[in-house]
């Protein structure tokens, strides 16, 4: 590869790309099935409120009802973002025109660059980007989505992928396919998203710039990152130090085996590097490492909805004894523990629970438990000073459980006193209650394993953050 | 506990319990919300074709439209199964009457026995069972379900729990709550089930009897077992030896931590024992061990639908590069490998794939891959002698993938030549395709991790079976 044409990108430099007021779609077309058609449609369907300029060298007057231009140079208005989807060999020329037109930033979705050995062609794009101080995302990527501002460069048919509601999770993925399927899963699971970015070959804007941007983005509460490799190791570490002080960063690194690393290299020309080295960095700098795509979603869900705690004593309340046993196993396997309940909590529970309920951890409130029993148990147990967080297992197959039970849980969750996860697993009836709870911000998991892993992730991050912020916190705060 | 009143139970002895022609429901009532009401309703709703006799000491003439009896002794017909749901202190008397009436077997769903310290009361039931050679399931259980024969002793409201279609998976669970939620999940995921049994305190019919029964049940292709403890270790091992030669047994053992073991003891009075000892037995005797409820379902799915192979070379075909990298990692992490494709396969692929497709493993056929490209890749790769099994990643967010892609995959699966798993993850559009594939017997997973773990489970069991059957198999077969 030629000399690195990298210029330092400040996070504000990426604003035109994420939150543009005007967008040129270069390669826009009326022909269905083409990328430039899908991008135009997505802007229109999303309800983008800024100016939208289709650009096509063929010189049509209108494309999908919008006045079209032969070149970005013909538009004659300020352009924040140009989305480029022309064949690889024309991208350099288009970028040159964008630079001369003073475009704020570009997203190159076209492929045919370093990932197929065309590094020279890719270096040319990077050189134009540098020359005009015009940041470039891509090439070989899906680009960006800002859910709030309805900026959406993705060229996937809208009916094939659920679009998310506005929220606090931002998700960056080097891989477009991982990006799209995870975005789809997150939307389907009711996540609120802020920004999404698929950055492909990372010829200019890379993982360091994106991490830095999301760390300073006030709309982003949780960062989720799928990484194939890091090109600037030192800068990544420096950025990570800042980012993880500000907010949780959930990361998944592919290429964790030698064979996987080889596959990553042929995918986005990434040098995956030694996984052990990455893992050491992740641990030292407070990243929350996900083992797979399931973890990503599970961890994002708890960080997005629950307050932090570094306490490891997890109270279990269950209406099914077997699940209480599995939960206990899962909690201890993840380095957490069950609390010893305070004497006063035990007394309080004995007053409100039927005689058949054994007052101890895990607290099995019985298969006939109704909303009142759940509420009583939640109140008594959550008030216990020995309890740091709660795992509530609500099985809706039982005779006692109905929508009043989910309501009890939602009511407790609304107070956001101590972190809580819920486990509910089952079919159609259960899933309807899960949807209601999740829409109210309650993180629900299908297994005690997923719930315990997520609690451990939250607690691990909270402990890291307390340790690094020690210098800033008041002594009394630290003594708590 | 008093002396063990155990009498050896032959597997045929359990036929009256699983496939009765006549059932007495003792404790049946017209009152909604009562267990005896729910059991009656479930028999009626399930469409049980045998004789159904409600029994209640109060002497109603009819209960839910069926002629009622004060005692099983009044029925005057052969009774295969009595389902007993009267208060704990009356169960012994009812069983005495069942014995005198020549009932074939009983299910005691009532609780209030060893799990709350009433071991003497429980021993009395066991003594009656022994005296009349009348096997008893329970107490403190949900009982049994035979999906084919519509025998269903569960007392959970039908609208709260999805009922499964007829199939080859049988599921035994000591815990009722794990049993119910997993049954619900399995039904919701479209599993075909044969038998279900929740056996609670296992006072007479225990894990050994059930494993033995399911091993010899010709309708059961795959056994799934949730275990809290084993009372007769040696007998369990002897039974396991036979069972795992005949069919795969997926097992999950709770109480794998000290704290979990304590919780198990208070749940069903099980002595969980040392988990390491259990694990050693599981491994030595060919059980497939599941780490959590997710594993249970994932493993059952592959065993239920795919042929066995002990070969570890997994070909990956994907329409998303990032997933190919994750799949490679997952495959190697689970002790499996990617194949080196045969020269002829590479040539065949080059003839049918576009020039942009890199002919190597993992095979990334591109985001624009359509059904034809999937079919071509499946044909060429599955014919390769170096390929033992396939992981096909079909991402429906991509422009090329639609219902013709799922059809291609279903068509390949119908041939059942080499084992195949599919990975498809996403929202509503994806889930609709997943449902179609799963209904056609294709095992689909949401993550490459779950798919690779399931392949490893299949391959591990196949290798065990080949090793233990070595003596029986012909030498030529072994040389393959």
C-alpha cells in the first residue's frame, strides 16, 4: 500500500456525513434494482427533511420526482454529503468534483477497491479526500444512518430490513452484512438507535475516527462495534481511553482464530492481528467484549436501559423453581453471587408471602404467583441493602401470570432504582408479554445464561469506570 | 428417608401412563382456575380419543359434560391411567383405591411432599405403588404428554402455552417450570414432539426409568433431558450406555455450581452431587451436554433433522463476507475446520460463479447472490469429497435474496445427503423465511456460534456412536 494519506479528522468533521442538511446521490437512477435507485428511495421513504439532489452523468431532468444534475458541480447549492454509487473507476473523478464543489463529506458505497486487490485505486480516493479535507466513509460499505435526522445511505430494500426507532444505541460495523443483519435484529427487538455506520475498507474514516465521533456524540449512550481489524493501534487505544470513560463500548472482534483472521483479510483487506493482543487491549481499556452477535444485542440492551452498579450480589425472584436453579448456576459461572438477605427483608417477605414460599435465595414465589406477589417480592428484595441488582424470572406458562405481572415488573422498572433483568421464555403468549415489557424499557432475556452474562457485562464496566474515574470522584462518593 | 421401596420398572410398564386408552382424573372439578379443571379441559381440548372419567369425592353427577364418579372404584371399567390432583394428605388413600381398581399407572401432580420436607407422606405413596406394581410419576410434577395419542395431563391453561406438532423429539424434565417453558419454546419454534414428561420428585418413576423408556420408544428419535440429580447412579450409567447407542441424548444438568446444587436440593429434594462427576459420566457414555436452554433447542433441532457425520470439515457458503469471518472463527473455536476444496470443485465453481467471487473457503458468493447462485454453490460444494457438512449463511437483507433462495436451500435439504445448518438473522422479513425453512425441516440458527456449536454436537455424537458400535459395524464400513 502507498504512503498513508491520513489527515487527522476531528469528530466535528463527520457531522456533514451523519447529520447533513443537503445530500447529493451520485449514481442516482430511476431504474429499480440499482443501488442508486435504492438509496434515493430510502431517503424519500425515511422522510429526509433536507435537500436531496440526484446526480447522474446521463443527464436526466428528473430522477424519482427530484430535479437531477449531471454533476455535483452543477447543483450550485451547499452540499453537506455526497453518497457515491458509481463504478469503481469513476469514483475518483466524482470525488474530485465533490472536492471542487466544497462537499462536506462523502460516503462511497461502490466496491472494487482494496478488497479485490485494487489498492492503488483506493489510495487515489484517499488522496482526493486529503487534498480537499473532505472525509470519506468507505469504499465498499453501506454507509451511514442517522435515525433522528432520517439520513439513510443504505441501499437495502426497505421491506427487507426493519428500521429502528430513535434511541441511544449507536452501532458501527466494518462489515456491511453484519451491519445490516444486526441493525435488522436490533430494530426487530425494539431497540432505539441513534447512529449506524458500515465503514467497509476504511480508506480514510476508520475505526478510530468513528469511535471518537460516537464517544463525543451526545445522542449516543451506548456504542456497539463490530471490528475486523484496527489500522492505527496507538490512536485506537488513546481514543478508547476517552470513550470508555464516557460511555459503555460493546465490541466484537472477528478473526479471533487464525483461520478467521485469514478470512477477514480477504473480506475487507483487514489485518486482523493477534487476537490475544486485542483482547488484552479490550480488557485494559474498559471495552465490553462480546463473544458473538447474540452477546452484542444482549449487552446493548442492558446498557441502554439499566443504571450502572459495580455490586455483584444478584437477587433472584422466580415463579419457577427449576429456573431458579439454572439462574443460580449462571450467576456464579459469571463471577457474580446471590446475596444473603437482610433479616428485615426476610421478615418482610414472611409477612407477605404464603407459608409455602421458602424465604431464601433464589426466591421461588411459586407457580401460582400473581402480580401482587411479584410486586411484594420486588419491593422487599430491592430494598435490601445486600442486593445490588435483580434477576426476575417471570414464566407466563404458569396459572398465576398474566398481563398484570408484566405491569408489576414495568412499574418497578420505571423507578430505575437498582438494575434489573427479566427472564421470560416461551411461545406466542409469552412473546406478547415480552414485547410489552421491552417496549417499556425492561431488558428481557430468553435464558438465565444471557441474563447473567449481561449483568456481568454491566457490572464489569461499572467497576472499570469507577476505577478510572477514582481521581475525579469525591472521596465520600468512593467510600459508599 | 425410609427404605427405598423401588421395584424394577420395565419400560413397557410405563405404556399405560404414556399411551392410555382410558384416563381417570381424580380431583376433577367444574370450577375454573382449579388444577382438576385445567386437566379435564386439556384432555377435552387435545381431542383425547380414549375414555375420560372425572372423579370427585363430592359426588357430582357430571363434570364438564362427563359422567363423574366418587371413587375410581365406582367406574367399573379398565383404567390405564389415573391423574391425581387432590391435596397431599388424600393422595395415599386415592392411590390405594387405584391399586384395588387395577389402574395401570398414576401421575400425581399434587405437591406438598419431599420438596417441603414431607418425605414420610411421599414414602407412603411409593409403598402403595410398589404394593400394587402400579408405576407412579411425581408427585410435584406436570406429568406427561403424548402428542400422537393426545394424552395430556398438564394443568397449564392452553392459551398460555403453545402445543407442539407430532414429531421425533421427546423431552423429559425434572422441573415443571423448565419443562413448560421449554415445551412452549419448542412448539413455538415448530419442533415436532413425541413425548413430554415432567417427573418432579421422582418418588417411583425416576430418570433411569424414563431414559430407558424413551430409549426403547420407537416414536422417539432424539431424547432431551433436563436433570437436577440422579438417585441411582449405576443404573443410570447402564441405561445410558444402551440409550446413546440407539439415539442421541441431549442433557442439561442444573446445579453445576455449589450454589446451584443447593438451590436444586430445595427445589425437588435432589442431591445434585459433584458436577464434575456428572460431566465425566456424560462424556464417557456419549451424552450431548447442553450448557443452557438455548443449547437444548439448538442441539435437538440438528439431531431431529440432519443425518449424522463424524467428519469435521465444514464448508461455509455465505452471501455476507463478515458472517463468513465469524463462521470461520466459530467453526475453529468448536474444534471443527474448514475444508480445502478439491481442485475439481474449484474449477466447477469458477465456471458458474461471477469473476468477483473468490473461490475459497469461506465461500462468499456476494451480496447480490440469487437463488441460482446459492443452488450452484450448494451443488458444487456438497459434492466435494473433502466436505463433511455445510453451513449456509443466507442473509435476507441483501438485494439478491428472496423466497427463491429459501426454496433452493429447502431443495438441497430434501436430499439429506450431507448435514447442513443455515444461519439467517434479522427482523420480520428474515423471520418469515426462517419459518418456511424450519417447517421444511431445515435447521436455521440466528448466529454462527449456535450453528457451529450444533454441528460440533452432531459430529461429537456421531464419533462416539461409531466408536462404540465398532464391534457391530462391518470392517469395510469402518474403513470409509
